[in-house]
């Protein structure tokens, strides 16, 4: 999903830079962990900034809710409303309105398949995972991938250091 790529990219860049610093400098154990801890915080902060002030959450809402409305209109369910869980923003789609048993079960199934929606429920959420936390976890995973790339680059650099042409 497009929402998480900026968080992953921020974590990847911060992780690559932080691990490059850790691998190339002769840091003591405390300083090494301090650099890594601060860097994880920076990666998570970048993700939080993307979700809030930079408008990632609003873009996500503007992408998912019109798609849900168009799906409901296609099935001629005009009295049903669908919106994402807010306060905090989640990927759970909450459906409201009059429907019979068959319609409720089928709409939940159909709406759960929309891109970006984790699940759909009928009238009231069940405490889904906030999307801002998911973004921070994606940033941390990007941080770890950046660390892996920095490690591979450092291995390559050390291996090539033995050659003196």
C-alpha cells in the first residue's frame, strides 16, 4: 500500500546512515547503542511526521473512503455509510445503516477486500491497531533493512581493502 512507503524509505535511509556510522567509527559500546537508539527514534519520528503534519493520514482517508462509497453506490446501498475508524486513525472500515443479515455479512466481506482496509465491521470498532503505530513499525523495519544494507556495504569495503593496486 502506498501509505507505508514513505515511512519505510525514511527508516531505510536513517538505518543505512546510522549503521554506516557505527561500522566505520570505533565507538565504545555505550556510544554505539546511543547512536542506534537515537536513530530508531528519528526513523519513528519521521513516520509520525508523515502520518500527521505532512498529510499522509489525510491522503489515506481520501483514498479509501471514496472507494468504499463508490462500492456501496455500485451495489445500490445508498443508506449505508462507510468510514475509517478515527481517533486514532485505523485501517478498519466501520459500516453503518439499515441492512438485513445477508447484506451485513456480504458488505463486511466485500469492504474488507478494499485496498488499504484491514477489516470491516458493522457499527462500532473493536479497537483496531492505530495506523500511526503501524507506520512506526514499518519505519523500524526499514531501519533494520538499511542496517543490513550498510553491513553488506561494509563487508564489501573491507574485502576490497586487501587489494592494493
